[in-house]
């Protein structure tokens, strides 16, 4: 439960219709298994104590009494188990029969939630047997061995798990999910962060996709975790077949899903803190604390959840190629249409772009070409300027020139060695002192050249820097940091690579593809230090760390609001076998230090399009003072380093 994670489970036990003794034993067995796996919220299917398909047997007094006895037996079996269980059972209250979820913890029945929406259409005949549930909770009187218990009974019940701040569980039953306004919406607005659904949804062709879509949709609209457990093998197949389609989702994303017709138990780690973060950042998400709701406290013990959840090492890049290709095409369109609008507004007809033979300038040039094609402007009016200096290698120079020519742009070469040398003489910079002045002097000279050419040609300077560089401040202030429109400002470095790869794969131009593939194979470098034996000596990732790590840190810090310890934990999981924990921690410290120290560069960024859910523009997602102190984040990282050192000793 540390960092807000809680392990949940959706279970489909094999049952026998109307055999409450057998069913209770199966349910209890699965309770043992799920508790042993560390699950803290466990959901069973609708009416699983009797079976959903009893039909008119629900009118038999014998079945109802045996169901009640089985419930008491199952509840007693939860004694000592530190988990909250939801079990489906038919119960009578004031001579009306209800389809209910009994909520069990540590030998007790904490509450009973009746089904709100009773279907009587198509293959469903529940209205023949069951009464719709009440909203505002009332008392259910349970007598057991001369002892009378009063148990909250109603749909408007929430179960607050005290071990995780903000974890409140609301319950729906099957058809409730299919309604235009589900009970889960009301639960979420009353504070529920996790919804559970006890279901008996039969299988028809294509229904699984629709069911999954409903679960994803409700979890997304309510910003909740959602645990859906459905009936499976053992139910009557007289007219229907049940597949045990269990689904666990979080804010529109499926975390785990059972294969149908397997009676498979699925587990997932739901991140309650991430859900709370998402609700906080959405100013339109307003909770309503209604008096009709009753909150039941559940004293689950606080333990660290052993994570089975996986985290993609590249959260900005879809793993599936078809989705990735669609995303790349969409991003290129956003970039190029944003630039197209800027040209329509300014009336300019030319572009100036500094090309280095590296990834970022390559992507910016491709976007500019696409925008000019959309505008019907001639590509020759794109001035591709290469500016070799002390660190330029033959490989990057050749690629820059080939790229400009094969795309039909106008190549212009401005060798800046002499002008930079004169400038260094003016300011007293020793040419042998390869310090930050030596590096930044070249970057600023290049920007001056681009800006002055743009003035001369009545053109716009197109920025090439990407979001990862901006997050780290890996840009020369008023050098490559500045432009008239930055097309890559919303694109992280890990995604830049895939965008260029996508362009190479889809351009249908052999020579262009060859150049792009060689650009992709070139180490990332600003090329501001002299090469060694003609090969790039200054590799960015050797200096600031791997961009795949920094993009991971950036996503989980800004998009999800994770604290450093949580980012470290999930990064170690995502990059297991690739980076050791001490390496992850080293670069995480670098990330936080640079992120806070370099905000002043992001505070005065040129315009550029947002393309994803994370952005660093001061006019977009990130309102952050340039002099904000990163002390509390860095101190937590120091504590993590001390803990790691102690563990190694």
C-alpha cells in the first residue's frame, strides 16, 4: 500500500447451481488464495453463493435460508484475513427479495449493497424475483444464534480503507454498469476512488468488447479504479453461457483481464494516489458530499504492496506498432498544422532552420517541409542552414547536406569557426579552454546567424529543441533555446526517434530513407567539443544521463504527480535488468536538480504546439516559478541514497 498502490482481485469460482454448501466452500478457498497473494480488495460474481441462474428456485424458502447460512459461514471464514471481500447473495429484507453484495472483513458483515437496476428484458427476468435496491442506507437485521446484528443496507454505502488515504470503495451490481447514469457515478462524486461490480453477464458474439468498453468508460469518466468480476463455468447453460470475463481498469486503462471461459482470477495494483492526483488537477471534478451516503470504516492494515503491475519504460511511446504509427502520424500533423497557422498569420513565405545532422533538427525540417506542402509553398524557400564549427564531424555534416537536398530545400552553409574565434578573442576566451563559454559561444553564434538570415529573407526561424532538453535545461540560453516557433517543444526525445523512424518507414523515397536511418544511428550530441579521430567525442547521454530514464522521470513527475521515492520504485521495476538501482537513483537526482535549476529557460520559451498530455510551456501545462526551491524533493532522494547504502552494507 506504500505509494498508494493496492492489490485487487476479481475472482470467478466454479459453482454448482443452487448448491450453497459447495459454492461456499469454493468461495472460501478462493478467499484463502487471494489473501495469500496479498490482495486487499477481492470481488466475486453476482449471486455466486447460489448461482445466478437459479431462476424460480429463488422463490424457494429452502434456497434462501441455505444462502443465508452459507453467507454466515463464508463471513466467519474471513476472520483473520486482512482483506475486504464482496460476495453476491440473495437476501430477504421485510419480505422482499434483493440481489445483493455482502461486504465482508475479518469475520464480520460490514454492509449489504442491493442491486439498484433490475433488468427484465431480452434474456433477463430478474424482475420476476428481485426488488430494486433502496438508495439511502437502512438497517438489515441479521439474527445469528440469538445475537442480533444491525448491518447497513443500501446502494449509497462507501467502504473507507483506512490504510490508504483517499481509498473509498463503492459497489455496483451487473446491470448497474449498463445504465445511462450508473450508481458508480454517484459513488465517485461522493468520494469513491475504487468501484467494484459483481456481475453475471452472459456471453454473446461481440459482447466482451462492449463490456470492456463500458468498464473503461466508467473508470475514465469517474477517475476511479474498477474491479469487474463476472460469473463463469458452473452456471446453467440451459439457455445462456457465462465466460467469467473479469476486468480490472484504472482511469480508462485496462490493467488486467481474464481470458474468457477459464474461470480465471486476475490481480492488479491500482494506484489510488494517482487517481487522487488526477482529480485534483481537473478543476471541473467536483465531489458532492451527500448526507444520504454512509461511510463504513475498514481497518485494513498498512503493508507495502508487492507490485505485480508493469510500467512501460517508454510512457510517451505506444508499445504496439499500429497504435504507435497512428500516434506518430497524428503528432506530425499537430506540429505541421501548428506551423501552418503561424505562416498564415504572419504572411511569411520562407523558413530558416539550422540543420546539424542530428535527430531534433531532422524532425523540425521534416515538419517544416510538411507545413510548406500544406500551404502550397515551394520547398526551395526553406533555407536549411548548416553551420560547421569546432565539433562538427563529417558524418553529421554530410547527413545535414544530403537531407536538405533530397527534401528539395535550399542548402546554405555558413562556417562559423572564424566568427566564433574572433568573438572569443574579443571576450578573452582561451581557445584551449573547452568550458561552458567555449560551448555556448558556438550555440549563440549559430542562433545569431539564423536570426539575421531570417531578417534578411523575411522568414521565420524554426526551433529544433525538444521537450526532454527543455526539462533538463540542456539548451543554451538565447542560443538553441530561442526561435520564432518551436515545432518540437512538446515532443520528448524518446518520441523524436520514433517520429523520424516513422517518416523513414513511410516516405517511399529510398535516398531519404537511407539518410534518415543514418541520422537515427548517430549518437545524440550538440557537437560543441572537438571530435576525436573524426568521431563524436561529446555524447549527451554520457553527460546528463539516458534520455529514456529522463523521459520516464518527466512523465511520472508531471503527468502523475509521483514523489521521487515512488518514481524510483517504478523506474527500478520498469528498467529491471537494464539499469541498476544506484544508476537509476544517480540520474533521478540529476533530473530533479536540473529540472528545478533550469526553469528560467522554460519561463521564456517561444511558441510551439502541445502534442501530448505532458508539456513544459509556461503558457500550457507548467506554471512554475523560476526560483522555486527543489529542496524537499532532493532531500527525499538523499534519504533513498542512504537507505540503498545501508542495504548494500
